[in-house]
C-alpha cells in the first residue's frame, strides 16, 4: 500500500482534519488515514470512527475495502456521498 503522503503529491484532492485525512478519487476510490475502527461495512455504506471521536460515512454502491493497514484504508465502488459527523 502507498503512504498517504505519496498519494497527495500533486493531487490537490485532499481534505484534512486535526486527526485524520481523506481523499476521494473521482467517486471510485476513497482513501482514509487516521481511523480508529470500522463501525459499519455493507455494499451501500461504510462508517468509520475517527481518532477524534467523529465518524465518517461513505455511501454508494458496491462498496468494499480493497486495502487496509493500521494507518490507512481504501474503499472502492461507486461513491456517492461522504459525510463527517
């Protein structure tokens, strides 16, 4: 898996928070760094608890985890909506 910083090089597609960072590649791949745990995993919705206790939800179709390690996760599918709560 790539490091998050290597994915950011020249992309201009990053959103940042205090404890997490994420990037959405054209609604087809979503990278998240700084998550604590997976709260929900279904083909229509993936919800993560973030390290600062917020949650981020990814909604869409045919969602699945493609890559995951202790620092970053990649969700693929048809990504329709990303919300931080």
